[in-house]
């Protein structure tokens, strides 16, 4: 396939940035989207131009590093991560727009790379459990009901890619934060911090400048791991519970 790419180029956070147009040829349907960008960068390097900067790591849909808005959709036309999006989803002659995540809390570092350290600070505020030092406890020492285990696993699948924020018209991070809160709050191991966790993580989320949630639902639609929209209502319920109990230290 021969494609026309309109890619966001921005030298640094202080630069205004603009869309640049490139032609790329020899793209096969079995290539991933990132491999297609690799092909473009090889061409740019050979021509003496600066390659396009973009985030990637495992390229297996696990780490959450890849983060592109493709033709206006977070991660592109399929419900998967950008690294698992293949060029069979496009046709010869297509014009494809490639942009970074757009959110006030995700400032652009260069080109398609954004700073998502705000997510790290939200997790640092409460995404942990009290764990005594020493040897690992026996696996079945603390029984967990099957429904609770399933609920925890469902939310633990969140890879922190930030597609929920990029897709949200308000730039909210409620789906990410709720996944991290609900993953631990439903388990007995997370019980000691149950109230303080949700209060501290929501406070940290607000401090990072994310927008307010209006339950538009775009976050759950684009989430590559299928975190449900009900996760947000579950977290709201946890927040109200903690507020009523006066858990603030």
C-alpha cells in the first residue's frame, strides 16, 4: 500500500507544532501501525530529516506505552492498542492523520510523545496495599470470593495507556482512577486503605488538572482492555462511603 500520512510534529513543549505530510510506500497489510511508522522513520533518516518521535515499548498490547490518536480515534479504528493495530484496517491510498493524546494533563514532549507521569502520581497517592515484610504469605491464607476476584481482575487489566483521557471530551481520568481504586478496594488485602485510598487518589487526580467527568462514555468505548463504564459509578460509591465515614486523616 501507498499511504499519505499527516503527522503532528512538535520540537518540544514550548513549540506550537503543526501537521506535516509524508508519503510512505511498500506498506503490507500484516504490518502493525508502529511498524509502518518505523518504515516512515527509516525513510526520513535516509533523507537526513528528523524522525518522528513516538512512544512504544513491548509492542504486545501489555505495557500501555503506545499512545496515538489515529484519524480522530484513540488507538485508531479498532478497539485495541496502537501496537496491535494492523495496516489491514486501512486501504491503499488512504490519508491518515496521526496525532498525540490531547489533554491538558498530558503535555506534549516531542511530536507524538506526551508526558503521562500524572498517572504515576495518582497511583502513588493510594494504589498500593499494606504489606508486612518477610516471606510471602501462603496463597490461600486469605480466601477471596470468586465474584470479588473476577471484579478485581477485570479492573487490574488497565494498562494506563491514557486512551480514556484522550477520548473524553472533558479530558477526564475517571476511568483510569476508578480501575486502580476498584482493583484493590474489593479485595481483603486492600481493606486497610479502602477509605483513604479513594479519597487520596481522587484528590491527586483533581490536582493534576484532569477535567470533570460527565459520563459521556467515550472512555469505556475506546479502552483497549474493556474497563466498563460502571467502574466510575463504583468509585463514586466508594468515594461517598469514605466521605460519610470521615476517613480523612
